[in-house]
């Protein structure tokens, strides 16, 4: 019995040592250039640099927890992490379940299609979107006359665009630039029409997600975002990834 | 539990249910039209045709439905020759790709069911028909096929339920069926349990209706085989 108690005490100490960080942060690792996983298993990217900068600003120690996108909100709700920094857009739908800091960036959404395509000619055409994203809601609300085709992942949409099953794609501009247009299969395709950032659909940019009721943590992140904007830390990180200010208007 | 979000999106689930029902029903109908002659040819062991049908049945029963669907949807579209061909307007559509694949798949399974049923029709029934002076064609259409189809009912009922459940793979090629609605709910609000539970309940309801319908059919058409006390 005594041995068992000692063993339990040791185990408890080890667990608390592993969780010694003040804040555990869920990150994704499959959304370049915001977060991607190195061959060594290390997660790198814009989101990661921002997360580290925010923690340093707040004077807290942070542990990054790599989590799949599908499970990232459940992980937050179950307490596996205390915050999400994973390019998650602040939307009314998500606000029903979790809470957000102010935005830390806001990249516009846009259309891509075969070169020469026009936004005015979209009616009746097929546009591929990732199921359940802000782009899905946006297209339903703003372009009711296009035929929407729903996909599970962005990569499948690129395949079908090249195959000619969809005429255009609506998604995040930066993700499409890096994930498709800059690749070999992106030849012959280009952005067309306006770039969109409608708060009603696209939310207010990407923010740090926290559990509802944790106002203190949320406000600490919001304050830290403002602070790194002012200190110039943000623009240094920004410059490593983008040649424009991704913070948005 | 956020079943209010399911309620907010009930139209999506209703449309999904309709898509599942009609895709399954059409696939079964076309599959049956393939299986009836194919099963007869197999049971009669008609030369050349019977081995060809055997290859078809083996191919479709030997591979998973999802792999078949990927081959038709993503596989064929990879070839420029296919994309330039007359068939592209059909193969371009996810819906037609699913319908073609499901019909061929269901047809393969039903072929074997019908072949088995034809082979187990008691010789006595056919001899009795012959002794009444029916021509061989009349024996086939008035005795053999109706009797075989009755016997095939329980097994075919299983095939119908399998097809319904197999149709979930349509959601991976962009078709918004019942599972597609569940996945949309999951992706939009990050709630898995509510959306998938609703999907499960819908599939179960449709299955109950089908099982009940087949039980009624069996009660009517297999009455003569029931043991009465």
C-alpha cells in the first residue's frame, strides 16, 4: 500500500512537471505558411511565432500542443489546452461555443479559376468550397446563383479544378497562393474578381480561441496582441512570411 | 448537447435524406435490371456470356465500394482522353459517378443472389409446368423467374439495406447526402456527436421502413413456404 502511495505521488509529480507551463496552446501544423510540421516533428510557422511572441509579452511560459483541426475545439473544451492559436477565424457560429481574443491577422478571401475568368460570369458556374468553412457560408449568402460543390479538404478542390469539375474555388487568398498557384499544377490559373473580407461571414479575422468564461485570459491575449503590434515585434514576424501587412484593416 | 443546431439545419438534413433515398433507390433499380438477365445467364451457364459476367461479379464483389468510387471519380478524370470524350459530361458529375458505381456494385451482388435463387427452384415446379404443356419461354416467365424472385426476397432485402448503408461513401465525392449533412454540421460548429447521431437516426429510420416493407413482401409472397401450426 505504501509503495502504491509513493508510486502515485511520483506519477503525480511527473504529470505536473509535464504540465508545468502556465498556458497550453493548441496549434495545428498542417496549414502552411501559418503552421506546418517539420520532418523533426517540430511545428513552425506564422501562428507559432505569434504564439511565442504573445507568451513572451504576457510573461507566461507556454507549451504548444499539436492538434488536428477537426479536434481542436473539442481539445480546448476538454481542457487539453487553454488557448487555440491556429488561424481560426472569429465567427458568430464559433462564438456560440468558444470565445476569442481580438484578431491577430485578417487575410482576405478570393476566387481563383482559369486565367481570364470573370466574377460577372459566375452565375450558374460551379464553385468548390471546403465544407463548413466561412467560405461555404459566404458563398451561400452572397452568391446564391452559383452551384456550390462541397469538399472535405482544400487539396481535393484543387484536383477537381484541374480536372474541370469545378470552374472556380473560393477560399483564403494566402492559402491558395501558397498551396496551389505557386505549385506546378497551378499553371494557367489565377485570382479573379474582388478579394473579400465581410465581417458578417468572414468574421473579424483570426483570433486566439479560449473557453467561454475565461475573460481574463482572453483579455490578456488581446492586450498582448496590441502590445506586439506597437512594439514592432509583430512586423518583424510578419516580414519573415509575407511582403505585406497581414494584420489587415 | 446542441441539438438546437441540428434543428436550425433541418433543411440540410431533409435534403440529404432525399439525396440518400433517391440515389439508393435508383442504384438498386438499375442494379436489378442488370442482375436479372445476368443471373439467368449465370444459372444457365450460357457460353462466353457467363464467364464474362463472372469476371464482372468478381471484380465488383472483390473490391471495396469506396475504392470503386475513387477509381470512377478521381481515376477516370485523370486521363485527358476521358476528359475530352463524349462521356465526360456524365463523368464530370459526382452524382452520375456515384450512380454508375453503385448500380454496377449492387448489380454484381444481386446477380449472385438471383443466380442462387434460380438454381434452387425445385425441379418439380418446372416439371409440373412442362407437364401442363407450357412452352419453355412460358415456363421461364410464368414459373421459374417468379418463383426464384420470391425465394430471393430475404437475401435481396439484405442487399437493399447494405446498399443504403454503402451509399454513405457518396459524401466523400462532394455529394450532400445524410452523412454529408452530418459532416457539414461537424465542420461548421465542431460538434461531432449531435450531427452524426442525427445522421445515424435517419439511416436507422430508413432501414426500419425497408426491413418492414420486406417483411410484408415476404409474408405475402412466401406464404406458401411458412410452416403453419
